[in-house]
């Protein structure tokens, strides 16, 4: 029997910058912030996906790119290429055990070359699919999992009931996330858990990217409606995100 509704946070979509900024220029510190969130609040539902990326082309000096490209190609083998306008992204899959050393490498190379459109010339990337732990950390918070929501896909790459983060760690680090809060209403329990999650993030959750997904009367899909600031029973506004 599908659960009737769930609250999600999509932070941040491409139209809003593509991710929250981690307010540190040290990629090693940014990595520790991301790992702290993962280890404290989550239970993995798939292996962590890790990669390292270099950017070549406009604004990136060969003196930075070429030795790094040679180093990563020798260690990690065949690269994956991605067009980035006048630039090209070069990425390699890496084992989890290498992420700290690579974050330290980019930290040691600061200041990194400056790109006119803000592309980071090199970064470590982490993707993790997960479900939230309960408050005491002993078990999974109930009401999660795609099977509870008919495997419904609200947007490409997302599925109700399953949470995910994606971090890019460099001199400018970002973290995007699709979070599923298994609460049917914006209840006091939801607000308490939302505050608990906020306490373990190095940035403020936005108030503009919350939705409540509700099962239709036909029971064949979910419809999402935005949540924001609205009065609670006492007439005071409920803030679903930070300022």
C-alpha cells in the first residue's frame, strides 16, 4: 500500500545555481563536512561514487592541466570527456580510499587557476544515495524507500523515497541534494527532524525548494506542490528552510 504523501527538498536545481556553496576554500575541509553529514545522518543504499575531474581549454593554463592530466591518466586509465562550451571536462573514476589524498592535492595547489566563467580547473566529485537514520542513529527512519511510493520519478534522476547528495570539492565547493523526509504533513515531528538535518549541514537550507508530494485520488501517481512560509495552527509562519 503506497504512502499517501512525502516531503522533499531539492537543493539546488540548475536554475538556482546547481548546488549549495560550502563556505570554505579548502577542499579538504569541504570533504570533511560532506563526510560528516554522510556518516552522522545516513545509511547508504548504494556504493559511494567518486571521481576526479580536470578542465582544459579557455582560461586553464597548460602548465596546470598537462602534468595533472598525465598523472591521473597514468593512475586511473581511460578518461571520460564532456564538452563544456569552450572547455572540456576530463574525469576518471577513483576508489573511495583516494578521495582524501586528492582533496589534499588540490588544497596544496591553491590558488587554483581562475576561469572567467567560474569553472573549477580541478575537483573531486562524490555521489551518495542514502536513507536517513532515525534520531538516535540506531536504525533507518521509517517510511523511506522507493517501493513505498510506487517507484515514482518526480524528475529525471530522482525517485521518491530515496535521497541523494552530489558534491564537487575544490577551491569553490558545492553540494547538491535531493532529500526525502518521510512525513505526510509539515508536522512538529517533521520540523524537528528538519532542524536536526540542518544542524549537520555547513550551509542554510533554502525556503524555496520544498515540496509535498501527494498521492492522487486515482492512486496512480503523485502530485507535488511547493511548500514555503505559511501559518501554523497558532497563526505563526512555519519556515521550511533557512533565511
